[in-house]
């Protein structure tokens, strides 16, 4: 059974940085992609950044140039470095894994609040 546990959220001022980390337990087979999604208070859940196997990345237009997704195969984590944070980045951020065969896993989410 695959489990995802996020960490690193919190309160930060506009222009600040945070690094989210997703610890992955369990064995992953047939990976399509993994990534980070977010959901604001009145928004639908949206993809922020995804990383495909073996390493191609995609980003939402709103975060390009500010966010960087990375995968550590030794530590078995997928991280999201977020720089120049804006109030509109405020959301619950979720780690996500998509496997072939329509299998998917979500973390429990971590709150990111950008406010002065």
C-alpha cells in the first residue's frame, strides 16, 4: 500500500519561500507521474507541478519560474520549492501519484498561507 505524507506548509509573507516535501512509503510500480496539486478555499483542485518518469516536468502557468518540483529516488520523496510566493498561492497543497491501471494516491494535504 502506497502512502504519501506531506510536510513543510505554513504561513509566509508575500515574496517569501517555502519547501514542501512528500514522503512516499510503499513500492511504486508503473509510475505515470507524480506531482503537487492545490485547492484554495473557493477553488477546484488544480495541478501545480508534475514530474513524469523519467524526469520531464510540467507547471501551471501561474507558478512557472517560481516553483520547482524535484524527485529524490534515494530518499523516496517528491519536493516542491516555492519562491516569490503570492497571496493567490494560498491553498491546501496535496501530493499525488498516478500509476498505470488507473491507480492513484493522494496525501492528506498541507496548508500554505501567504499573507502579510
